[in-house]
C-alpha cells in the first residue's frame, strides 16, 4: 500500500505539488492525469525519492520512505519512463540483467530470469536476447524497458507516460499486455498519463491534478457520475466531446446487472422483463472484448434496458445501461 499525507514540493519559490494526500491499496493501478505542469510527474518521482518532498509523509506498506536507504528503496520499485533509457551499447539481455548483476546473482540465475522476463513480455529469448536496442521497434524497446524494471520482482512499479510515444495500435497492444501482466503479478502501479482514455482503460483509480493539487481521486466511473468540481467536469467533457472514450472496453464502465434480467442456472441471460412482467427475448450481449463503440451500435434504435456483459462462457458479469452510455456521450 502507498500512502501520501499532505505532501508538498516547491522549486524556486513555486509550489509544484501542494498538500497531496491519497491512499493506493496494494495490487491496484492509480493513473495520475493532468496537463503539463500539473505536478503529476513530480508526485511520481517523490515515491522513489528521485525528488525529495519538502513536507508531508510518504509511506510504503506503513514504512516512511525517508527512513529507507535510497538504493534499497529503488530496488523495491520498478521505474519505466517514456524515453525508456536502454543502454545502446548493451544487448537486450545485458540491459535486463543490470540490476541482478549489481545484486550479485549467479550467471545461470540471471540468464534464467532474463529469458523468463522476455517470454513474459512476449519476446522470444532466442530471437531477442542478443539484439541491441537500435535493432528493436519502439514497442519492443518499451517491452524490454518493462522487463528490466521487473528484473528484481518489485512489488511496486512507477510508469511515467510509458506508451505516449508509440503509435495508436502499438500503444493499445502494450496497454493490454501490461494490464494482463499486472493482474498476473499483483503489482501496485502508479502510472502518469496525459490521456484520459488511457487512464479510464488502465486505472482502478484516477487522480486528476491541476496546479499541483489533487482535485479528485476516484474510480473511472465516478468521473462520469460525479465530478467534484467544474474543472474536473470540463476536463472529462473535453475528452468525451472528442470521442476519446468510445474505444474503451465496455467492461471498464459496466455496473451490476439489473434485477429485470432472467438468467439460466449457469448464469447466462435468457431475456429481460418489461414493466408488465413479460419476458422479452430481444436483447444483445456485450462480449468480453467489446468496446463502448460496440455497445452504442447495439443499443441504437432498440428499446433495451441495457446490455449484459458476459464472460468467455457467456455468463453475465455486469451490465452497461442505456442511461450510462447516454451519460458518457
């Protein structure tokens, strides 16, 4: 768990982080979002003491980070930046092996770990182990950067706009890969982004910053249902008006299933009951990988109470309502 209590930072008399407080439970992803100069990157860098706070307290699992040796602290925290920072004169394997070598691991253990991480990042070891960064695509370089950050199995990862420089297709693929990896490993993540769609897709919690202050920290759906200030509402409306959220997975905004839906013994939808209690069999299902754009197409012109979201076996696990989609639009 990561906890900040009234954390502030100033440069040359200018406050860039102003009394920021939040708690991030272990195993969750917090996306810090805001315009340039909002304080999100400074907040991130204070978590591993690349920037020292002027005041306040930062705790990791109940331990004040100022009481932890900086080097020991950073070995517990993976760090990935937009520029990646791979050393060009070292092979992929040597880049990933940097920290294990410093820790004094044996060669056999290092090679095993390097190959394990390459496979985890969907890079075949025999193909990529001896390549140099210049021979990799941008997406491949970023995968190696994430692998390097995972070398010592840190329980926490900090990511500073890691996908921003990639083309949209590669960015979406890497986001999906990272989310799968995060769920598999249970890592606690703080991710800085300027893209609200990325924050909605990746974040269990979203923290919106402006002029050094944390204006709202809440799950993605709360930003659509209850913006805590006019600035927050305008920020979200700007993204919505540009259609930036329509390609998000519908599952990110799905709520619980309404009582009007009838399910079979396996939990698969049979139909829905209208206001007269009559079972209606005209309905559509949202598949696990469906987007909000897909949901909009299914709902247009059809008097449905919503769309059940189903898992790979067709069992209902939630619902996207027409009202909720209209609120988004």
